[in-house]
């Protein structure tokens, strides 16, 4: 996903030019789908949640901050919608013991979100995108290179550089 291109699409959509949505969708759908699929492991559920992600994105289009990562924002929406899906569908069948487990999972999820926000502060926009796609979405470097339209070597170097930055920051803490 080319961030500058995404920002230009969002800028136009914020002006009411919704004909840019198709291009925006085509540019982002594969990465968003894989983001959801990594959590659901179901093609059918992922397709439904992909649709929900774009509906929510369009509802929020006027509030999107163009100074932040559009791709990252879209990935967070898809992750949150997926987690909401799991909460809604799992909560129905939980007994008390399982409820304790879900509460623990929710705390872990909160901790992970805080950690992810800290990592986002440490890394540059492209580094963060590559990090999320590989570390959280289990995409191969080859898949990431195709999605973001960068050479494979650049993607691998960026990921390794990101890991070094994160390790360095952790050592400081």
C-alpha cells in the first residue's frame, strides 16, 4: 500500500469524490483481508469482516487524520472489527470459567495494543507497516513486497532495521 497514494484517495473522498473509493479499495483490500484472515482462519468470515471494515472506514472518512498512516488506521479498524466479532460470537457460549479466561485475554489484548502503540512511535510509517504485516499478520516478506510494491530486499532490510530499533528502545527501558 503506497501511503501517499492512499492519502490522496482519502483526501478526495473527504471532499465527497467517492469515485476514488474503488481505487482505494483495490489498493488496500488484499492487505486488509490478510490482516483479518490471520485472525479468523476462515475465508468466508474474513470476506464478511472485510466488508464491515470498509463500511466503518467510510463512516469515519471525514474524521481521518491525514497526518497519520491511512494503512495503519485501516488495519486497526479491521483488527478491532475482527476482535469484536470474536467477542460477540464467543460470549454467548461462555461459562464462568471461560469468562475468566476471556477477561484475561482482554487484558492481554489491551497490553498488546499499548505495546503496538509504543512500537508505532518508535518506527517510521513504512517500517511499522512492514512490521505489522510480518509479525502480526504472518505474511511472508515476498507477500509484503507485493502488497506494498517495494523490492524484497528493501522489505527484509526494513523489517530487520525495525527489530533493531525496537530492541534498542527496550534496552533503554
